[in-house]
């Protein structure tokens, strides 16, 4: 028995994540994750020119624009076995880092913070005490008593107006909300300050990529930024220093506010290290190449099985056989024709819709598997794979985070505790701290290389007769993304995107093994089945990317989200 | 292309015109198509940013925050014939409920405005130029009624900018709009 909850943002448009859980005795005992929109958008690319595929791929998803563009050009370059100029690599890396930081900051504050902070307690807070707590956590200049008072007044005005604005959906007063009013105030102040820094990160993308949210400067073979230090119309020292100035502002916010807040939150909710481990196989691909050919990377990749860091097997490049031969997609429980698992280059995307069948087909997401196993991807996989390989920056920031969390929690929190719902939040902050350090490093690579007189950013691709296969990957904000292409006589014959959320939101496979979302929800507490806040915390910890997506403003105010108790 | 303002400035233009929607999903391309039409037909003053916004979800906040005025162009879910244009102002939007969110991708126009407002940096003037879609199925073409509605929508945007004292200048060269998604595959698969 038990109560079945369906969390399904029902809209006139499809394209969303539906989560079904059965709750028994205050715990989740069964779960299903389903995507309710057909994801065969890759079929649009068949028959097109591989040089323009990235322009379309960039539209697969409106939030993960840049990441699909990048995986696409990398896939074609891999098929052609062509190195690109180092400047192009560094410019791409800086765009990817800035995009990733923007995304992580939005995730922590605008998407997730209100799952943990109860804003209705803020009027009761003592602004001086909130400021003192802030000062005890870091040197962030945005923690003054005056700032706290200003934010408190805004919240008071909003709450007393009866128009709750952005707060109208919160599960206020929920028993799982446990922070004191001053901590809630402090975190909300940073929620508002975060807006300025996401905009700065976005500007980095705009300066380097010519436009945002859809960059214009990519090309198979490099980037189209013309570098000429003596010409104001091209990429010159002014722009380089503009990027540096923007990055410096983001460094301070990431290290002193975001990283610090994530550690504090984890320390104040340490019980959330006990829930949500789910699938403990991890996959991360290497990223931020340091040479034109993509043989050396600043972020390591690899696989870990069964939650044991000593099972680490590195992935060194897209040409690594461990990686290339490891990936397949299973459609047993997905609404596609065929059975069992197929390697992506041979992958088909032919719909075969049934209705939602608990034991049959129930999702538009395929089930990617690595050597037959489900894998968790995302910042946590990224951090664990780096930690297991003693990657210095990963070690440094992870150990610092664990130290701070342990102090706040009053008990020792270890790297193994990261395999949890809270671990995914913390890992995203650790990854952000690593990324901002690497942003400075790649900025210096670029400035030095230009300084040495190398202005090259592009080499034209040439396409062979016959068929060639390639894979381009990117360790995106939500985890390992790969685009798999088959190019025949200069035309795309097949195109498959294996996206991070496909790994994480994967349905069961032919053996009935659930995917990461599904597995992570088992045992999750649910105090109040009418307000399943705890389920949302675990789902949000993955930073789902389901819509990939269609956008319709619902201006007639129809309900677009329901929690049905069946 | 718009010559007026260098993209590489760190300042935010006080007015943004943002076309929203996924160009791979049929009539959801309405917003980006109108932006392409505007870019081709007019020169805009430096105080106006023209943005093909795609489907930014919560990332829309970054484009809305700190603006004085905002014009959004989007497909709108509502009863009515395909291609029918609907205009909404701030006060119309304020009456709509903000719904709970599972992913950052869910449409976030109302949320982006509410978040920017809370920070005290929300636009004072908002106009949504909406069109009722015929089909949102995967397709790189607009349906005939939506295609027909684009010029009128562009004219409404131009009027709104004129009202704000930032009238764009019609271009004489008449370059065709760069709606690249309408280009077809070089051969059928």
C-alpha cells in the first residue's frame, strides 16, 4: 500500500519531467522518472551540412545553448581528426566556464534556495545578527547590517502586500525547513546579489561569443573571433581586459558567497547527506583542453563503479576506447522502437508511444548505459572522478568544503558523504570554485599565446569521401554531454545526442535497473504527502534539464503544475 | 546586422526587445522570427538591445534585470484563432499565478519579472506581443497564419519603441531577414 504522488508540471506544451513516487510510512518506496516530450530533435540534423549542425544543436535546449553548440563542433572535428588552433581552444574554454558558472549560480540561488530557506521567517530576523553570521562565514562585502536590513524591508513589504510575487509557491512553514530567520535572511540577500553576477558571467559569454544566449563565433575548425591587437573592431587587448575584469568580479562572488553559502547550508542540514545516493556509478568526461589537438585536459574524466573511488578508470580523450566502446542506449522502457541497447552511432529514434505503463514503456528518455550499467553524471561525478585521481584543484576545494561543513555540522563529513542529495549541491559549488580558478588560467593561456604573436583562430575543415564517425563531448553544468555523428561525403548521415539528463533521468533498462533519479528517491523522507518538499530537494539536486524545450507564455493563468495525490 | 552599439560593452541598454521560443518547434519560432524581421528592417538606437532569446527558462532573469523597459515577443497559450495577436502589459501579467517549478527550463517570464522586482531592478514598462500558435510540433517552419502575423507584430514593437522615445529608423537597403532555421537540409535523410 502507500500513497502515490505524481509531480507533473502539466502544461499545454509537452516537454517536462514527471516524477511518480509511492510513499509508505513517510518514505519513498517506489519511483519512476518520465520525460513527457519526444526527444528526437536530432533527426532535424540528418542530411544537413556538418559545418552548420552546431547552429541547430544550439537550439536543442534554451538553457544549455552553448554546451550543445560546443559538443557539435567537437564531434565533427573528431570525425575529421582535426586539431584546432590553441587560441580557439582557450576562447571556447572561457565561454564554457562562464556559461557553467552562470548556470550553477542560477541553480543554487534561483532554482533551489527556496527549497531550504523559509522566507516567511525573515521579518522576525535580527539584521545585526544576520550580518554577524555572514561575517563569520567569509569576507564577502555584501553582508553588512545595512544590506540585511534593506533586504528584510523588501521581504516585509512583499509579504504584507498580500502579493507574494516570487514567493507564492513555497512550502512555507514546512517541518523540513529548519534554518533560523537570520540564516534565511542572509541567504536571501545573496539570492538577490547573485543576479548581478549571473549577468556578469553572461557578459563574458557575450564578449567572447558575440551574442548571448546563442553564441555566434563557433566554427568547425575553431572560432571566428578575429584577433588583431591593433584594430578596435576585432578581438583586442581592450576586450581581453574586459573579460578579465568581469571574471575578477565573479571570482569574489563564487568564493566568498556561493561556495561559502553551500558549505553553510550543508552544515546546517547534515541529515541530507544520508539521502539520495541512488546510482553510485559515476561518469565524467575530461574537459578544458589545454592544446589544440585535445590530448591534454585541465579537468580529468573517468568512471567510478559502486561508489568506490578506488575503481577509478580514467577517460583521457574522446578517442579513448574505454569511453567510445562503453556507451549504449537502451529503449526497453522508453517510447521508441527496438529492444535492448544500441551504440549511439547506430542509434535510431523512431517513436513507439504507449501510455504510461509502470512495468512497460513510460518515458521519452532513452536509458544510456556504460558497459551495461546506469551512470550518474553531473558536478558530483566530476568532483569524485577528480578526487579519485588526486587532481590538485579538486582535492584543494573539496577538502576545504568538507572541513567547513564538518565544523558547521559538528561531526566529520567525508568525501563518501558526498554521494547524497546534499553532496550534489555541495559538489556544484566545489566545481564552481574550481572553474573560476581555471578561468583565470585559461585567460592567461590566451593572453600569453596572443602576446607571443599567434593570432590564428581557425583552420578550414575538409571532408573525406566515404563515411567517418566522430564523438564530441563536453562536461556540461549537468554532466557529461556527447554528440555522436556519422558524416558521409560531407553530409550528416546520423546524429545522436546523449545528454546529461538522459543519463540521470533514464528509465529502467532491459534488466529492470532504475536510473539515477529513480534510485535516488528511494528512502527519501516525505513528511507531508500534500507538500512533497523533500522529493523536490532530491530532484532539484540533479538540476534537471527536461524541457529541452518549447516555450509558451501561458497568459491566461491556467494551472501548469499539480501535485496529484492518487 | 545592427551597427549602432558595440556588443562588447559591459553596460546594459535600458530597453530590451526579446523574442522567445524554440525555432525548431514550429510556431514557437514566432518570437525569434519577429526579431529577425526587426533586425533586417530597421536600425535601432544604442539604448535598445534586440535579443533572440530562445527558451532561456530562468536564465531570462539575466536579460530582464536592470532594464527600464521590456518588450517580449512570444507564442501565447490562449483561446483564439492561430495568428491572433494578443498584447499584455505589466498589470495583466501581475494577475497570473507563478507556478511551482521542477526544472530551470520551465518558461519563466513571470518569475524573471518577479525576481528582478524583488531586487528593485525590474522594468517599469512591459509589453508582451503574443501570438496564438497553430502547431508546436517539431518543424523548422512557421505555419501560414503565424507567418502572416509577423509583420504586424514587428510594427507593434516599433510603435512601442517610438512611444518610449526610441523610434528605430526604417532601413532602405531591404536586406532579407536572417531566419537561418528556414534553410532546408541539403538532401533528405
